[in-house]
């Protein structure tokens, strides 16, 4: 009898995409007129809502009226942005 061993590899289906700060800045600036944005934070949070962005300070706020959530952020806090 021959014994077979299987090697199992662990993979994640989560995208580990991280945008560069300059690209994030440009996307935030463009997204200011969008109805809703989705921000993916470096700490793993994902927030959907309306965007307020101050290009001079590089800070902003995303507001989700339905969940009554408002989160302040800096460009360095963001991993990805979709609108």
C-alpha cells in the first residue's frame, strides 16, 4: 500500500489592492461630485456613503445617512476607493 500525502495551500479571495497616495488623492478629488463612494480603509473597514473631501488638508469625511455613521479620514488611512 502506498501512502499519499496532500499539501493544502491556503489562499484568500480578498483583494489586497492598495492604491498609491497620489492616485487616492486624485480619485478623492474626482469623487467629490459622486452620489456615493465606497472607501476601503487600511485597518479593514469598508464604508459606503457621501463624500466630503478637503483637497488642501488631504482629509475628509464619509457620511452614511442610512446607518447614521460619519467617519473622518486622512489620505493615509485609505487603501482603496470606488465610486
